[in-house]
């Protein structure tokens, strides 16, 4: 399947013929995709389709068995996750990864790590670089807290937050690095209807000026946010189209119905 971006747009994510095997399991079997600057792009498919594997490959956490990935012009397949982060890419994981023993405010520091350049010695003596980076951190943290509706939760520990709030914190942590590209793996999984609606409006607020890639099993979030979505079934790309149109494809319908029978 060949998926080309319309002419004149800047391509932010380009994956070409990605394959990934785990021993005898073929998790990805030739996936290509193109995401343009400013898009909110969805990746959907039944459980076990390969969405998380594709996600990990696109943001440099897992190396593909073969295929190329470029994000913001960088060859992600050869970069460490730390370098990918420095290049302007942030992500949240399918399983919530907030630090339960740290406050909301301290959790935000983890999102800023990749951009800190001060040394340990600089921190101890309070060097000018350290002070400048701390001031920038506090400024950014206030902005992100307000944006993500977490200002009143700043002093609470991660492990006492309601599930939907933890997920919003995970996005807030990702925003601390001021990413140009944001990858979200099943951000709304396990949320109730109210939490999902709040989450959708958070993403609507933060999406302008960025490129967002959302992996989801559930269609509510994809329909609300994404201009285009790629459907993956058994590690293969089936269709890329507007979310309301992909479910007209026979192969997509049968894959989802088949998955529900299991
Ligand atoms: N680390 C791994 N080792 C072995 N098999 C894996 C691993 N990660 C994923 N898989 C397998 O790859 C396939 C795709 O998994 P995954 O990408 O998690 O799908 P999805 O996110 O769409 O549910 C599944 O068959 C899964 O069991
Ligand atoms: Mg998954």
C-alpha cells in the first residue's frame, strides 16, 4: 500500500515498509505511513494488531527488523530514545507511567530532563546555566499545569490521582519538552465517558502548532480528533482514510467483528 502525502505539505513522520519480528511472531509486516505537519493522525486496529509495536518503532524505543523511519528528518531507527526526545519528539505509553511517589509538580521535571544541559556541579553551586534552566522549568510548568487543568493538583502525589487525571499528567509531562511531535499510545484506554471527553478537549487545546499521532483501540477519540487514520490488522496496513470512512471497508469490519468474537 502506498500512502503519499499531498504535495506542498511538510512530512513529519515517514515510515517505509516497517517489519518487526519477535522470534516467530510477525508483529509488523510491511507498514508504511506518512504524517504531515500539523496533522492529528490516528492508528487503529483490534487488540494484538501491532499498534503498540508500531508506536514503539515510530518513536525509537524499539528497532524494527527492517524498514526506515524518519521523524522531523531524523533517522529514528539509528537513534537512542534520548536523542529522539531531544529532536522534539515526546510520547505517552499505553500503561500510565507517572511517578506515584512524586508530586504532580515533580513529575513535570521528568519531562524536562532531555533539555537540561547543566552539570551536577552546576546544580550544587547554583551556576547561571542551572538557574536559567530552573526559571525556564518553573515558567513552563505553570503554563502546562494551567493548560492541562492540573493547577490545583500540583502538590498531590501521583498515586492518589484519579485514573483520568493520571493520564492527563502523562500528557502534561510530555508537553514539558515542548515537543513538535507528540505520540500517544491508547491515551483514553480505561477512561469513563467524562474522562474521555475531558481528554479529547485537552488534545484539541494542545494540538495546534504540533503534529500528533494517536494509537487507539477505541474509535471515539479517533473520530473526535483525527483527520486521517491508518487501520492495522495482523501487522499489515489495511487503509488510510478519514475515521468515518475507514469503517466502510470490508476488511476493517471483519477484523473488528472477528476480534469481538474472541
Ligand atoms: N516484546 C514482545 N515479545 C514478543 N511478542 C510481542 C512483543 N510485543 C508484542 N508482541 C506480539 O506482537 C503482536 C502485536 O502486539 P502489539 O503491538 O502489542 O499489538 P496492539 O498494541 O495492537 O494490541 C502480538 O501478537 C503480541 O503478542
Ligand atoms: Mg497496544
